[in-house]
């Protein structure tokens, strides 16, 4: 469930999808993506059954992917990263590439855990996100079994919503600490000499140029741009999941109200009929649920600043979704429940 909530904020610009078939229906606010259209099948074709190295496969990726990168300083995935061991060392980040019409690829330094693989996700309008993994030993495996260890059976990218991305360079609002600025300067300088990072392009513009008036923030907004990319792909899938919740018809207007932030100056119960509100009110007034959700948000981020930023606005969305699933007031949730879909 936590992952659905994570996507909900992405649905903000296209909430008409939640009312498909009604007067509220409208075309998605997200435009059609332009790009290479490069897909997993095209990558398989280019590999052609050969036992290529990770470096050789990276070379096959299209230019638009290699120009759009996110750098992870502290990775909790199976692919690890390594900050500089000594002053003056170049960091070895995990790299996430994205582009085309729905392809994400991730890799790290060959000597680090997970360095033998390229992890991939391809968005398909009917099936959602399709996971894959490339290794020289096994080639390109679609829906590789170990992908589900992190990404779940209902596969999705594990990327948070604006404005916190724990572990990434620029983890809070794409703003860099002085240490991160120094590390990235060494990375941009050293990457062209590295066996894998040399394939990355546009690094100086992406990780060196500050936003005008906010010198601590990257002008390219790399982390926010990945979030936007995922949202453009995933918004229709998210809306479909929401429409399929048991009490959707009773809560759909309240859900849009929560997404739009209407409840800062509007009474929440006005979005329900008296009969429905009498039944659902305990879910929204349950203080034990408030404490539990706050704890789970903190546990997920392991970062008090990110938890506080994300939790405040999302609480009403959490409660609305819980009501839509027909959960009983006061019912506790395990971490598996919160991360299920």
C-alpha cells in the first residue's frame, strides 16, 4: 500500500483518470514522451545471444538514456555504492539511467556488490513495469526472479516522491551539501577515465551547474526529473489500482480532495454523504493509526527530515486509501501491508 501512496502524488496532474467515464474524465496532463523508444526487446536483439560484458552492453544503450542519470551515494539496493574512502578519492556511485519511452537501467562499479549486473525496468502500458537483469553469465533475463526481492511481485520502481530521495546525491530537494559538491566535482572529472562511468554524457550540466538564486541546488533537478519520468509512465496504472479498491465510489471525491490539498481550508467530511461519513469517520480520527503511519514513514526513510516533509501532506491520503479498502478503524498494519502494492 505504501507504494500506491507514493504514486498518488504523481497522479495529481491527471486526477481525471480516477473518474474515467464521468464528466471529470480528461486526457492526461502529461504529454506523450519523446525519445529513442528503446526497449528491452531491442536490447536483446542488439546483444544477439553474445556473452557481452556489462561495459559492452552499456555501450549499446541509446544516447538519451546515457545523458539522463541519477547518482546514488548510499545504496540500499543489491547494487552498492561507495563514497570516497579518503579525501581526494573519486566516489563510486550507483547510477540510474532513464529515458526513451519507459526504460530504466542501473549499474555500479564492477568491484562493488551487484557490479556484475545491469538492472532494468521497462514500462508497458498493459502489463506495468517489467523487470529484467543482464549478466554476462546468464544474458538478459526478463522478469528475473531476484528482482522481486526488492521490487515486489507487483513490480514498480523504488523511487520516492518530491522532495526527498534518501541515499541520492541531492537527497533533499536536489540540494547538495558542501561534501557532496566536492565529491561530484571529482566524479565529473574522473568519470571519463572509468571503465563504466565513461559512457555517461552530460555530467557537467547535470551535476555541476547550480540553480540561479539557489546555488546549493542542482539546476538539472536530476532526482525530481526521475520522479517525473516514472510518474508519466505510472499514472494510468495507479489510477486503475485505485479504481479497483472496494469502496472507491464512496471515497473518490475525498481522494481527489486529499491529492489537491483541499483540506487545509475545507472540512474533510464535506466530501462525503452523511451516511458514508458516519461509517468512515473513525478511520480518519484514529490516533493510533496516526502514530503507526508516522512510525512507518520514518522507518521507510530512516531520515527524520525526509519523514517530516513527506508525512504531513500524505496523512489524509493514507487515511482515504485505508477507508477505500474497507479496513476496520484501529486495525494495525504490518510493514508488508504498507508496502504490498
